[in-house]
C-alpha cells in the first residue's frame, strides 16, 4: 500500500465514522479502493449500522427515538455487541475472501 492509498483509506474510514448512512457514491469508493488494494493483500469492507443503542440516546427526545425505531422492521436498534461481532468476523480468517463489501446492519431497513 503506498502513501496515497493509505491517505485515501484513512479519509474513507474517517468519513464513515461521521456518517450514519453510506450513500451509493461512497460505496463505489470503497469498492474501487478494494479493487486497488486486493493485490497487496488488503481487504476493504465496511459496516453500515442503523441507529445503535448507546449513551447518545440519552441526549435525544423520546419522540425522536420512537420515530427512528418505527423505521426499523425489526423494531429495535442495533447493539454495540452486534457491530463488534461483525467487525471481528470481517477481520478474521473466516472472511478472507471478501473485499469491497458493505455489511448492512439495519434491521431490514436498507433500501437499494
């Protein structure tokens, strides 16, 4: 991986930390980066969770939380443990043939 690739990967990772939904353009960027880095043995995948049960919910109104929960077919928010489990699997040898994937943790809310 060269310096430009590292800078772009860092930029994409930071972008994802600030975003709640991955748009189509961002998904294509991840896919392009995955194609670019696959021969270097670097796998590029991302996780797109829905609103997650965290302390941040305490800062939201009950009405806002209820509206957000209603949009999720499973009727609940994602948990940090579910995101952690997905991240651990993606980083494990069991996921050694997957790159350029977007793992949806939306409880069925995803639209394509």
